[in-house]
């Protein structure tokens, strides 16, 4: 089937490539686009793995839409994609029959619906949208039987496991991945928060009975980062008390202004990493440090109270501590492992104190809509930090790997500019 045949209506697909920050007439789709591309022969440090290239604009299957990307969010999954570990995303897709020998990442973003495939109903050309970072098969049997789509066997991460993410002039998404963009937010603000906010929302509210409620104490690792900055706000919003853990004293004021009741500087402790074997000198030293860390939580709270929920994502370096300091009957809820995938824990603490170790992965549409509404109402601040240029996609991910990124969430400007403003005005006039 021809490219034009995969789009509803009549679209000009003979337009020449246009430059970053500009765009053709609404609905005109060029044959090629600029994209920040990862190829297997460049796997390694993100600063070297990403490169701006010209690639073909993808065809639009039925039920899918092509979005002109205005801005894209930065998340750790494409640091892993750049390194080729723990998954070679290109090889994995080719094994499943896909032909592309490159990866276009980006698992969230904002933009304008530019063209639509056959059968789309909920969006139309010209709509301003946010893009949800997960995709599943809505006809999958487990979903039809009532399973949460995020637990479906068909669920995959768009812009990581799936190609044609937001680090390009055009992104390809399923129709249901598009949410209305809050009018109160800029393109960059809209692009940067959905993945971290919805992930945090699910971690804190999904796992009954261990949900944040008024009075809950929540230990938030990485309190000044993207996930942490969303978690601290959400904890406060639900009447809980967030204790933020940071990597240096310079991040304390940021966390306190973002909803945390107190801050702990983890650089003052020396017990990170694998929990030592019982009975060793190292184990005794670890126990002394982890108890001191627990007392630091009490000092912040002004009472001998342990966290009802531990908001985990560093993984290997912090998991033993998280399990130890969590309240009896409490939950350690984990959505990532940026410090390493192999964690250790003392199982006696887990079962004797009846604690829960819960995995949590991104969010379903209900979670995504909830945080989008909160941001649109001004209740949840996207906490936009640095905005990178399109040619700095690799730099943005390298900063994340090196821990030198700005506080909060980062974004990349793609099409946001005079052309975006022009199209925004056109859309408003057509309402």
C-alpha cells in the first residue's frame, strides 16, 4: 500500500525536508525528516551514540497518527538504548521482523497531530497533544478479559522497545497514546513531565493497601530529579510527608520548595551498594550506617517514625537500605534501577517485618490523564529544568548518566518556534 493510501484524506507527501524549528503547511507531510538517531555501531556513551540524521517519515497504519513534535522529554530509558544495554533495542526489533537498522528514541513529548491513519476517531489533524510512553494491543485477549493494559503481554515502551519516538520532527503513535495538551503549559513543560509524573502517581496510589494517604511518611530517593520532584508534590497533595534523599546539600532548598518536609544528604553515609554477608566486619559496619540513616529520617520527622512507603528507583545501591528502613507492613515500590539491576536484601527483614517489595512500571491511561489534569489545573508543577536544543539530545542523556542534569525534568526543543506559534493561532481560530 502506498504511503498516501495509509493516511485518511489527501496529503502532499512530495514536500521537501524542512529545517528544525520550522514546518510546512498543516497536514503537509515530507518524505524525510530529521531525527536524533542511535545505530548499533555507535552504542556506548550517549554523547557519542546519538546523531542527527535524515530518515524516511514512517508510514501511518490504521489507528495510528503522525505527530509533529514540538518538544520531547528526557528519560533514562534512552540512556540504556544508547549504551545497547541491558537490551539491544535494534536487534530485538529486527528479530521480530522489523526492517529498520536504527533507533529513534523519546518516550514522551508534545506536538501537533499532523496526519492520521484510517479509522481514527478521537483525534484530528491540528490537535495539540501529549504523547503517552506506552503502547499495547487493545484487542489483546488479556486486556479484553479486564487486565490492566500495563500488565498486558502486549505492552511495550514507545521510544524504547518501539521505534519512532519523540526525538524526531515526526513521531508515530497509536491514536490512544494522544492526550489533550493543557493550554496553560508551554510545549516544553508539556513534553517533560508525563512519564515521571504518571510513573510516580502509579507508584504512590496504585498498590492497595500501601497507598499514600493523609499522614503517610514517604521516603523519596532522588528527590531533586524528575521522578523525585513529581513524587514529593504528589505526596504533599495527598496529605503525606515526603522525606527527600539527595546527593548533595545544594539540592536541599529545591526539595523543600517542592513539597518535601525534610532532606537527607546521602553523601554523608558510606553503606551504599551490595549488602555484605552476615557475620562479617563489613556487615557490622553496614548495620551501623543503615541505623544512622534510619535515625536521620526520625530527625527530619521529629518522631520515631519509619516510612510507610519507600519510593525506589536507584536500585542496587539503595535497595538494601530501603528494605531495612521501611515500616513494618510498609512497601518499597520500585520503578527502575539506574545504579544497577542486581539488588541484595536481607530476606529476614522482609518476611519477619511483613514488608512488601513491589515492582511498578510506568502507568495506564487513567494514571496519565490524572496527572495531566493536575498539571493543567496548576496543582502539579512540571518542574521543567533545562531545555536542550535538538542537536543536544546526546548531551542531555549524558548529563543524566553523569548525574549533572538540572533539577526536575529536562526537555528538548524540536519544532517549538515561530511555526508552532503560527499553527497554534490557526488552530485557535478554527475552534
